[in-house]
DNA sequence: ATAAGTGCAAACGTTTTGCCCTAGC
DNA sequence: GCTAGGGCAAAACGTTTGCACTTAT
C-alpha cells in the first residue's frame, strides 16, 4: 500500500519501555555522520546485538522518526536514509557513490516560497522537500 | 541493488524500432495531467493493448525518460511517477490524496543556490531536486 | 500480571530479470 | 533473416505484518 505522508512532525506518544535494542540503535545513529539506510543500521547494531531483527530496526526507526528523535531522509529512487542529527540542515548526495553529506541551512533558499505557493495553488500548509545532488570531491578523482 | 543516479539528462541513443506499445504509452502519458505511476500507465494502455505486460511498460518508461521524451517524478517514500510534459516546471503533491499537480517554474527559487553550494561543499555539477507538498483544495473539504 | 516490544518468517508492493517468442527493419 | 523489443513468470528489493514468545514496568 502507498503511504503518502512522510512528514516526521506528527509527534506521537513517546515509547513506554526502554529496551537495549532502542538504546543501541539510537546510539549508533548518533555516533556516525554517514546517514545510513535501515539495512546499514542493522549491520551496525548487529555487532552489539547479534540476534536483533530487521523488523525491530524498522519499527524503531519509524518510531524514533515520529517522536522526533531522528530524521528520515527520503532518497529519490533509493532506500530511505536516517540521520541521528535532528538539527535543521540540508543534505547533498553524491550521484556517483551515493553518499549523503550535511549542508548547513543558512542560505537564502526556500524561505518565502511555501507561502507564495499556497496562495497561487490553493494548497494549505505547503512544505518543500529539497535535496541536492552533485559529484563529491572524492568522486571527481 | 541501489541506483544512485536518477538524472534523466544522460541522453542515450534513440530506440531502433517503433512499436505500437511505445506509441500508446507515450500517447496516453501526453494526454493526461495526472502524473501516473507505472501501474497507472499499465492500466491506461491495457484498454488499447490488453496483452501488454508490466515489464514492457517499465522498460519503455525508463527508456523514454533517458531519451528525454518524458519526465520521471520521484516521490519520496512512494512509487515513481511519470509526466508526459517535459517542460521545466515543479510539482506539488497533496499529503492527503497523493495527487500531483504542476507548479509553473517562475519563482525566485533554487536559482543561485547550486553554484554557491558547489563552492562551499566542493561538489561538482550540483543540482537540486525539489518537491512541494501540501493539502490540496479538494482535501481541505 | 500485563501489555509493549521482540524475533522469525511470510507477505507485501514495486521494479528488474532471464528466457524464449514476435515482429520491425 | 537479423536482432530489438515483447510477454511471461520468477526473482529481487526494500519494507511491513501476523503471531507466538520475551521482558520492562
């Protein structure tokens, strides 16, 4: 089934139990800058919790995104990536190697646009998903 | 396997044969404004070509995107959509019903950003994928 | 004790593939 | 006649779900 709403700001109630799985997932995600996919997170936490399942990883990533503890980074035409850094920033993805890097959000971008767009299209609560791509310094060779 | 490059501007050689399947797919895509997914395109062309297969639809959509005859619209967290209108414009997607609408590209958006970003990140040929979301007039009720 | 959370395996929706057949050139 | 392209079925991929078991509260 198709899910249309990938907005992460609908905060849901915080989890009721504190589990080792959750702790490790969040820890690992916060200690890297690599914006891993669910599968990468699974590989990372498996070193500490060899019996953890993918389902648990997915369930917790989803929950953490909805409670605002992590950020989801939808990758057009690729698997979802995750970011333990929830500060407001952009991402730039290398078209060669696929790696995602942070971009500080201090530029004159997408600022006045959503309101203007709402007026012109009749849409409510307009948001803008934006992702930069390019060829990273490493891949320039 | 993961595909990182969803850029549609790497024009590949034009197809060698003209087939009925190709004609119908392109026709149908050009006659609607609804930005259908591959499955929707399949349903559309099946009325004229009941024996066509999904594989053919996917193969042709990919080829047409790479030869610049159609546009791919990656939908974050949803199936790829397609647009027979290849003129330069943005899209806005309703978070309630999932429909995609056109937005004219005449706003002061993403203009000077890529160059500046290149300087600041060391990336080459920076591009910006941008997609707006909101609640469409119909879904406001 | 209870119910939230886990692991496992199976299912899901989307997209791709291999193989053999069909049909444009 | 040659080979690009098609149909079919199966596989691949990322993700979700049902269910019985475990564990934090």
